[in-house]
C-alpha cells in the first residue's frame, strides 16, 4: 500500500506540447502550458495531469483528467467524461458542493489521444491512501474534535447532493436507476474485469446479496459513487474540493453512506494488521447515519446489506487493481485468486456474520 502504482503509459513532454496546441485552439490565440506532473497520492483510475495554462494575460492552475490508454490496463471498461464534467457542474451550481470548477470537456480523442476534461486546480490537504491516513499524518494526529468536524462535514456533502432535486434529463446522464440496475452493473463489471478467472469470495458475496435483498430499497437519488474522505480536499478540516465523480449513479442513498463507512474500515483494518491502533472511533456507522438523519430527516436502512455491497464493490476494484499490477510485473499472481482481494478477511467476516 506504500508503493507508487503505475497509472499511465503516456509521455509527459509529448502531452504538454499537444495540450498547448489544443489550448491555443480553445482560446483563439497565444497560450502556454507549463511543465506537467502527475499526482503521487490518491487516484488510480483516470489519468490525472497538473499544469499551469497562460493565455490572454491570465494564468490558471489546471487539472486534466484523461481516460486511460488501453495499454495501461484500465480499471473500468469505459470512461464517460461528459457525465463527470456535468456532475461536477451540477454538484457545484445546484447542490452548493465545492466540486472543482469545470473549464472544458473535450470529447474528441484527436488532441491528446483520448477524451479529457480540464478543471481548475484547488489547494488543500487530502487524507492519503498510500500510506493510509489511519497510519499517521495530519488527520490521524488531529484532535477528536477536529476529526469529528471533518467527519460531519463529509457527511454533509453527501446529504447536500442527495437532497438536491435534479431534472430528469440531468439524471439521464447516469444510466439506469435503482438498486437492481446498480448491482447488475457490478456483475457486468466483475465479468469484464476478470474474464474467465473466477474470484470465489466475490461470487459468494453476490449470492449473499441475492439472498438478503431489501424489502424496500428506498428512494433513488443522484449518488456521488466514490463517496470517501480520500476524494475530498480539506483546509482546516473543512472541504474545499470534492473530487472523483466517475462512479456517480442514480440509486439508494445508502450506496454513498455505506461506501464512506466501509472505505474507512478498509484503511482501519490495514492499520490494525500492521500493529497500529489506527482510528477506531472515526466514521462509525451509527455516528455517520445519525448525522445524515439529522441533516435530511431520512433514516438509513438495511445498512448490513449495503456494507456487504460496499465490500463487494471494493473487492472487484481491488482485484482488478492487483491484476493490473501483475500485468506490469509489480507482483506475481497468487495461487488462490481470493488473495487478489486485499480485504478478503473483511469480506469473509461479513459472509460468516
């Protein structure tokens, strides 16, 4: 969890020149693009580039998100950057969420070899994935009061999105609606991500979901999809940018709540496995759901089901990530395919429960 994982096979110098040529066409005149860099922390799906763009007497620090090249063994079968661009705009303008200001969406793969979006860069602190924030750092070392302030502010983001009324055409960008469609999409993703290789612990989790389906999944809302604190920038424990909207979908509110809770458990379990105390009192289900209820008046339901679903969803992603590492020679294929799931023990515990 502390190694830098490969996310791109593209050359930065070539990308810089092509981006400058593209920008000149957008602004209709002279434009300069600074040296490019890639992030060293969170984010393993889309390719991310940092640069400064100068044109017309102004400079803007920018972030570009590119769909990955096929040879980079993408995490997902498709990357709907138009939907990502639109949900950032909708979250910012309609829900009051500090999503980055979206500047351009380029659907033509010609300029950079793939579609991409450009947004303004925001400064802030992000709870890191590698090494996990539960093992040390600014959030780990914060006071209980500041940790709770950050936790509540993160839940407020999810609540604000869920409570915002969006028009039917706006929601149409995010595919079929409802829990059933969401789970079937995950089955299709599992099949795509692993082909003929079976991962038994994941298939057992799919069977568990079918056997414990909620009687009433509740109302559908626009969900963030990757709702976790590692996708939020903070200043003084206050969110200043909400990132990574590529998993957005229309479905039950619990999709976001359970994902936020389980993703902390994932990093907490990792700290404990390393012999560290971690942050056991942070992002607990009861506290997160109580805060959400206070904000919205909605009582989260069937959280055991959604915890299992969050663990399964993350398991499919982690197994794909590990297979990508195997492809690039960063680790060998395990003898037991269940070991592709880094949190196998957590999934097995949930199945046994």
